[in-house]
């Protein structure tokens, strides 16, 4: 991929019902991992990767998350949408629409790094993914995949020659998707079926229609959905030599 990755997006419009139900008082994007809220960690990853403009979607009740981002990153070019969506795929479409407006603000079109807010990985691992994704063919969608299965219903992927994802979904696969993606501008503008509900269905649709979709491994990504996931991410963040065994997490898109 020759185009510099200059734009990014964060999907953070979920309800966070599991953490709320377990007594966490704050919105999911503000849940801290060793003192750093999830949204701050993901934004920090994107900015460290050289992303110049970021589109973020929170649900309509999370004005506190928007205030936090504006106060914590006052000098950065971050566009925030407050909207409650029906699905992760609808959130992705909203982010894609925001990214499509960036050229009018002086940013050339091109690929975009997109992450769910609850996909926690170390900064070096994220930057390595971003570096490798930038080297992928310009037409390819790139998914972070991980052998670390900590999902209740993981989206499994089978990698073929050259890292191309040969199949996605089902019970078998080399790894699971990790909630971090590189979407080319062309792919973001595709007209997908209206029947798609979740982002995982969109990814499956891309593979099944023959789009080049590549997988780049990240050793450890924690899908932070429950209190045990917070503890797991904190163990990795602390550089623990022996992290606890993963319990099942949420349903990663």
C-alpha cells in the first residue's frame, strides 16, 4: 500500500451492558486499564501510528465520553458523533460516512485504521500491525487476528497463502478476528446488503464476495467486555509474565 494512512476511526457506540451490569459506574469507553481509559488508550495508539484525523462514534448518552476526549486531546483533529446505533455495522457505516467527509477538510482520501474501543493490545503490537498493514496491497482490507481466544463467540478465520483470509466464521480457523482493521477507501464505499446486522457479517460478506482480505497476527488482544477482561488486560499491561487464563469475553465483531 503506497498511500500513507492518515485517517482513523473508533467504534465506541456499544452499550457496555456487561460491565454496567457488574456494577461499573462509568461508560465502557472510560473503563480504565491501569489508570488509562479504553478510549484514551485506543486514541493514543492511533496518534502514535501517525494518524492525523480520527472519527469517533459514542452512543447518544455518552456526552461524558465526548467531553473527556475533547479535554484530554485538545490539540488533535478528532470528530465525534453521538448516536445510538442498532448494530456494530451501523456504527461502522456512520464512521465511514464521517471519513468520507475528511477530504473536504483538506485530507486526501485513502485507507483508514479502525478499531473497536474495547480491543485492548499493547502499543508496540498496535504499531507493528499498523506498519504491516500499510505495506499491504492498496486494494486489500486488513484484519488484525489473534490466536488468543478470549471470546464467548469468536469470529474465526482461516489464513491461506500470503496471509489472505480463505474463510471466515464457523468453528474452525487459525485465529480469531481482533477488532482492529484497515479499510481502503474503495471498500468503505461499497454498497453492502441492507440485511447485514453486525460488523462480523460485513467482514464475512467481504470474504465471500472475493474481496482481498488479509490477516495480520497480533499475539494478544483482549476484548474488554466483563470485569474479568479488565483484570486480564491489566495483567498484560503490567507486563505480567504469567497472565491469568482468559474467561469468555463478549462477542467480538
